[in-house]
């Protein structure tokens, strides 16, 4: 699903069903936006080394890449 579609789904749910918990939809929206941004940046950058990919993966998993 695209972030635009998910954002629309959140808006419709909030409008038509006030009080409905949309936490999961908001989490999904943020993840989709992040994925779209990552795809854009990766497409514009030179290829990453395996070490760089591992470091970024660690950051996405919530670890300390320092």
C-alpha cells in the first residue's frame, strides 16, 4: 500500500468512526513514508558497501551503530 492511500484511510477512519484506534494505521503510514524516502535516497546514491548496509540495518533495528 502507498503512504498516500494509508493517509487517506486514516483520515476516513477518523472522520467516519471517531474514537477508533488508528495507531496501527499511523505506524504503517510512517513505515511506508520511511521506505519511500529510503528508496529515493538509495536510487540517487552510489552503491553502498556491505559494511554500510549492515550499519544502516542495525539503525533500523534500533541498535547503536556507533
